[in-house]
C-alpha cells in the first residue's frame, strides 16, 4: 500500500516538475522538492523499491535543474 502511495506522489511531483523546468517558473521547484522527499520516505517504508526509486529520480531531476541555475531561476 505504501508503495502505491509513493508512486502516486512521485507521479504528481513529476507532472508538476515538467512545466516548472521553464526559466521563469524555476522557483516552483522548491515547492515540489519537499513533496518528492516525503514520497521517497514513504517509498522507503514499503517493501518494494519502485515508489522510492521514482521519487529519487524526480529529486535528482529537480536537483540538477536547481544546481544549473543556482537555485533561483
């Protein structure tokens, strides 16, 4: 059950993070990042790894995007 919740959190974060890749909307990634971290924690509590891995992928995408622009744009 926790794996399904984690996958749903990861999918929502991924859907929100895709349009936020635009330069003007980059600050919104700071709002999506903590939600993805919560999804990774929930996925870590489950017995399967799919939800955790999805959230870690989303966290990685957001972290790379924020590091490229210095976290501002």
